[in-house]
């Protein structure tokens, strides 16, 4: 008997490759010029990169001249989170980096800042960045050290909870700081505009919206105030990011950025209906399930839940054996599951495991039903205080 196809509910870890990305990448692989070469072969690849730049700029309402392609969001974060900026030709120093307690490690690690220059902004029990705490931290900022920089994500990767980014940006700008937004999980799921967000910089990752892994972008509001390059060399990307561009990956990124706005509302509504059904059934099947962030604004595709007595890794393995891919807390690259820093920041016991099911454009009702069947078995088998599942 052929193996039953698996059910993929881990779109926040990475989205399945979209057909338009595959097509664009295969076409780009057929071109072999170096985009920095002035001959026809080079110009053909340059044209493809410039078209993708326009598409990525369009995704976030930015000027294409303000898009720098990178190897992903982690590199973009490392580029922008630095004490060394230039205002035109004049060096400008950033004294401290303030990051919300629920940021992705790409931001929480502080980029090129020393550990002691990185200060955490707490979140409320509801999982939302505490704006009063941000104000207090910035009021206590030592201006002698340099300007403050603040990084707050638009949507959290674990809970999907949407953060009050615009209000945070106003607080930061009132105090003369720089404001950076991680828009990785929001891209393709919410309408985005860099100016509406009030961000000086935002960054994106292609693979979260159906593009290839290993492509991303740092997008800036202007061109005058820029971070010191992270990678120096041949001066590609106007000197901000040297190295021959990964043209095929950039073309795939452009294709999904272009497609993202098409039918966004209908797609989101369909996914939200599936997710809401999934959550309502989970609550009916296991009365003690804790669904995080249910009362606040969240991404429509994400559900992050805890089943008391079930460890994250045990739950993840149990779903995997049922043929379903879900995520357990924050998976390190080693595959080991650590305690969720997001749940800890929200005030939960570090021992409470979290499991995340995240849906995508091709998720079906049958996928959700299969998940719920497995959920009923796994919830029924667990023993309070033991890992049995
Ligand atoms: N920021 C968020 C919110 C993410 O979810 C991720 C991916 O896991 C990243 C940053 C890092 O992105 P990349 O894989 O492109 O380095």
C-alpha cells in the first residue's frame, strides 16, 4: 500500500515552496551571466534581480532603491543591529539595543552589539510588548553612549501574536531612536507598509512566504542613515552587501513577493476559518488545553497550545508518528527542543511545553481533521506529570 501523504502544519518554520517561486527559479538558473558584468549575459541577470527588487519593495510599500538582498533574515538582522552607522559619510554611534523578550534569536542575540549593550523589553502576560516599560527604558537611556535602537517584531513566530509596532515606533522616534521591525512572519499574511509601520528598517525572509530558503532582504526607509556593511568586498548591493547575488533565489523571492498581495484577504479568511475550527475542536476534545493568545490579535494561520502533562518534544514526536508535522517550542538547529522563551516571557512555567500548528495556503479541511484525530489520541494518552504519549 502506498504510504499516506504527510500533513504539513509547520508553515511558520518554513512555507512549502510556491509553484511561482519554482518556475521563476528554474528560469533564472537558465541564465548564466554575472549580474555585475556589463555584457548582455550579465545584464540579463541584473534585469531579473532588479525586477525582483521592485516586487519585494512592492510587498512592503518601499522604494526599490531601499531593498538590500541578503542570505535571509538572520543576515539582514545582523547587518542592521550594529552600533556602527553612517549618516551619509559621518559615523553615527548607537549606544544600546532594546529588543522585546519574544524576538526571534536572530534579533535577541543582538547582531553586532556586545551582550551588555542589549536590553530586553518585557512583554505582558498576554504576550504583547509592554509599551510603558519601553518608554521607561528609553527615558533612562544614557544618551552619552549613543542613540538608542529598538527592535520589535510585527508578528511572533511561536504565538502569531501581533505587536503594537506603530505605537512602539512613535515612542522610539519621540526619543530620537532608530526603530527596526522583524516582518518575517507577517509578510504574505498581513498587508505591509514600511511607512505605516513607522519602521526605519524592516527585514524579510523569502522562505516564510513560499520562496527559497537562504534569501531575504533588509529594507530601509531612506538611504542616508545606513549600517556599516556586514560583508565587504566587491561592492554589490551599492556596497551594503558584497558578494555575487544569488540570482535564482532572489528571483524566487520576487515571484512570491509579487504573488503575496493577490487574494490576500480571501486566503487569510479561509485559513482563519480552518484555524478557528481547529482550536474550537481542540478545546472540546481536551478541556484543559491552553491556547495561547486566543484573546488578542494574532496571525490567522497560527495556533500555539499547551497540554498540561505533555512535553513539547513528546507531543511533536507523537504527531510526527501520526504523519503530521508540527513544531515544538523553539527548535534549536541541533533538533533539541528548548523551553519556549516566548512562554517564559509571558510568565508561564518554563516546564510548560508548547506545540505550534501553523497553516498555509494549501492546508485543507482534511489536514485539520487528521490533526484533530491525532490530537484526540495524544491528549487521551497523556498522563498528568509524565511524558507518556
Ligand atoms: N525572524 C523570525 C520571526 C523568524 O521566524 C525567522 C525564521 O525562523 C527568522 C527571523 C530568521 O529567518 P532566516 O531563516 O531567513 O534567517
